[in-house]
C-alpha cells in the first residue's frame, strides 16, 4: 500500500491524507511547528478569524473532566488584519504539503463575507470553514446555523466573495442537522463540518461556582464521538457534499468509523491538545489498518455503513 491510498480530494482540494487539526486547537500553525510535523498531516483548520480583534472570555477558559474537556475561549483572535499580515504569510512559507482552511466567525451576517473578502487574495490557504454556531447579535443571539434565512445569507454572501471552497461547520444541537446541511448546500457551500462542541457546565463544589470564567462552555473529547458520527451519517444522507467529521477522535478506528458514516476528512481537536504528536501517529496507524484489511483507498469505505432495522 502506498501513501496515496490515504489521499483524499474534497471540494476540489487535494489532501495527502484525511487527518486535519480542528479549528481552535492548532492556532495558526506557527505555535505547533516545533512540536508537530504539520506537513505530515492532511491539513489544519486555523483558529477563528473575525473582523476585529477579540479578547475572548475571562479565565479560566479550559477545564478537563473524566469524560473530556470543556472550554469557553470566546473565539479570541487577533483580527483579520493581523492574520493577513502575519499568520497567513507564515503558513505560505512554512507549510507546503498540508492544506489550510481558515475558520471564519462573525457577530452579524455581513461580517463573514467581509473577513473572506479581506483574506481572499492572501497566500497560504486553500479554503474556508464558516463557524455558523456563533450567535447572530441582530437576531437576539440565535446562532446562524439554527436560522435558515441567516444561514443562507451568510453562505451566499461569502460565496460571492470567493472562488475558494467553503466548508460550513454545524452545531450538534440543531433540530434537523440534515436539513441545515441541505440549506447550506443550496446557498453555495462546498462541504460541511460536523460537529462543533456541545454546550455544558462544570461546577466547583467548594466555591459553588462554575469552573470556567464564562460559566458555560463547549464540551469536547471522547464522549463526543457518537454525536459526531450520527451527525455525519445524517448529513451524508441529506447532501452529496464532502464532510469533515469532528468529535472524539483518538484512534485510527475512530477515523474509520467517520469514513464509514460518510466523512471524507476528519479533524482532531481535544486529543491533539492532550497529545500533540497523536495526529501524526494516527496517519501511520490508519495506513497500517488499511494495509492489514486490504483497503487500497479510503473511498472504498466512505458511506458504507450497513444499517439494518
């Protein structure tokens, strides 16, 4: 079996393998460069980029518990101008094999397209991931992905601002994630990422206060694996778009499960924060698994879940 057996083409982007680093866990690449061989991976999804600098939530921002991790970083980032001036040029100069997707956030519908427009002629990346799980301040805090009209407008505006592929990241709390994926596809999305974190709360029993400075946070880690798999399966039934499966991955067999459910790519988050070299190991483990099972291409497995009632 050759390394090309793990190669994936998704939304017109050629990835050398399906293993990506999830948004928010790899910053903008530079921060991990001395620890992780980024070019051994399929790619990375950057930390969020917004129009203005965001200070984010107050500390503590991250806490671990037996089932995983909870965080409330508040989408802290330096803003689009600094990302364009410093981070994307670094990626262009230092990452050649791994593909880069830029994660984009906004408080209002028009802000997503504004970020895309400002970044689009920059080097160093292949496409976008729109985080539509953030709240629309003009719609009373309802997340963009939960409102078909807002979701359509966010994607349609971004679509007009770029020819690069656009992935749309959806929340696991959506009532009908398949229908939301179809709305995204109709509006011009090239791919879907599922899932974002689940909302949760941890309490310090001594102080009787939340352990996070913000209070609530997003839950990630091993417990999110079944949630992400089901969302991937439901999205794959609804749309014929490439899917990035996200949530709970820590072993090669987890990746295989996502592929069987319909994913073309996967993104590693919490596990990579706990073990930064793990994603590289997963690439090697996945290649070994395919060789042992006689799988010559992951496309043979994609969406082949046998569901019997």
